[in-house]
C-alpha cells in the first residue's frame, strides 16, 4: 500500500489529499512553463556587459544621435534603445518582418523592463548593464513596447511603438 510521506506532518486524510493536489498542480504548472519556454524559444539574456548608466550620452553607441535601427553588413538589424523614466528612446522604431534583429538596450536611470506582447521580446533593463536580445518578428503589425518593471510614478505611461512592416515593402 502507498505509504504517504505527508503522514509525518499531518494526520487528517482530507488535508493530506488537498496537500497532494496542491503539490501536483505546482509540478504541472512548472512543467508547463518549461515546455512553453522551450516551444516558444524563450531564452534568458546571455551576455554580461556593463556600462555606466549615468554617462550613456557620452558613449558612442548610446549617444542620442546613434539610437534607433541600423542595418548590419550581413543584412540583419541592430536596434539601440535607451530606457529612461518614462519612455524608450527613440519612441518609435520600424523593422521589417522575418529579419534577424539584435536589440541593445540600456537604462539611463533605474531598473526598467521591456515587453512586447505577442512576441518573444521581454527582458529586464538593469542599470549598469547592456541588455541584448536576438529575435525576429514574423508578423507585420503595430506593437507596443511596455515597461514591465515598476520604475516610478510614470511607470504606467512608459511605452513606445514598434512597427513591423512586411519584408518586401520596407526594410530600408
Ligand atoms: Cu520603466 Cu516601469
């Protein structure tokens, strides 16, 4: 007969039954998250690169004039973004669909996050570090970049726009 290990901490069979249901649910939910992450190719950002957040404007890459979308020699795109209270700069970016895009993002002040619903772009932007994300957008359309880390009173209004244009029509 099944020897219930929960007996050691609980005498009531009904309580043990509910404890087991809770445990099984937790395991199922953790497994679903794992499957979802693998199936959707969600990865944690892998590079560790530091930067002085108070001096972004003095760096070459994150100076105001150098932000935005650039085409690399191999045809892929690089998007340089600054997150600062309360917005992402530049406030509107446009990229072609189905094209590899590398996002390079840095915070000018506090912890921010970036999340683009319906895509796999979501990461924290930690002051002092460059957040790098590689992705591509299969579906043309209008998307919003939202901040998803509470960063102050204007957090709810911290967002900007991403336009994904059909590959043939645009893309420089
Ligand atoms: Cu930036 Cu919340």
